[in-house]
């Protein structure tokens, strides 16, 4: 493993298809990062098996009865820090992160959501788009803040909504674009190409790789 690559900690709760896209991009050299650890709150999440097959540490951190969010996040943070994680990537992770974890990784936690935010945040975004009569949907990679899918937007990809679509067909078509833009967003972070202007995240196309991952303010 190379010292100038980002160490990623990927959090999942299910199949881990976006995790697989990240693993594939890292292996192909199109993403200057390496997955250092995969964590899940669900013991039988298939994404953990994907990690094991790739030779990546796979850790289940189940919630304990009566455990507060801060206590759970402290256990997550312990694992992430033990694996020297630089950037946290939520990939179908079905828990909201608390202040402790957000403070430990300021502007270093990404999420991907199956809608063109700020439209249709939260669960079942594809169904919500159909019920609202949207003609275009898509996916968004954004920084994570204390809200639900409210963080500053990094990248988006549009997907048409067809008359014959149901939630499943729309979700499948959106997922294909998710697999494209999530590794690209990670690459932009790795290249130190992103800067903030208020809520706007300004960046560019992938260029020369830099080991720095700071997000510039200004």
C-alpha cells in the first residue's frame, strides 16, 4: 500500500454495491485511495463479504440495546482511527452520524444519495420522485453534516424518469450512475481540488494526484 494514498473507511448496511465500485476504482488506479476498513452495523450485510474477498478488514459494529448515538459513534471512531482512516465514505449506511464522529472528521465524510439533492432527502427517494411526478432524478455525492442529506454538494448525475418506471427500475438506473460518480468524488478529494464558498463546493475534473486532502475555504 502506498503512503500517499487516502485511507478510506467505508460504512455500509447492506449489499455494498457502491463499496464494490470504490474497490474496483482503487484496484484499477483510477481512484488514488485504498479501502483501509469496511464497517457495518448489520452482521450479515453482504458488503462485508465483498470486503473480505478484496482482502480488506471487515468489521461489524452492531448497536447495543439502550446505547446512545454518541456511545455507538465512539466505538466506530475507535475502529476508524485504528486503521488510520483519512476519509470516511458512507455507502448505503442506514444510521445518522453524531457530533463526535463529525467533529473527528470535519469535511472528511462523504455520502451518496439517490436523488438530485436538495430534492427528496431521506429514505425511499426514488419512490418520492415518482410520486411527485419528477421528470428527472439522479444521484448526489455530498459532504455529511448534522442534517439528513443536507451537506454541501460535491457531484451530481442526472437520470431521466420514464413513464413506465417504478421505484425499482428507477433505483437500478440511478445506481449505475452512483457507481460512476462516487469514485470520481473521492478522486477529487484525493487531488485536493475542492474548495468551499459558503454552501457551494467548487472543484474540477481529475488532474495530477496530490497526497493532500484538505478542503479549502474561500
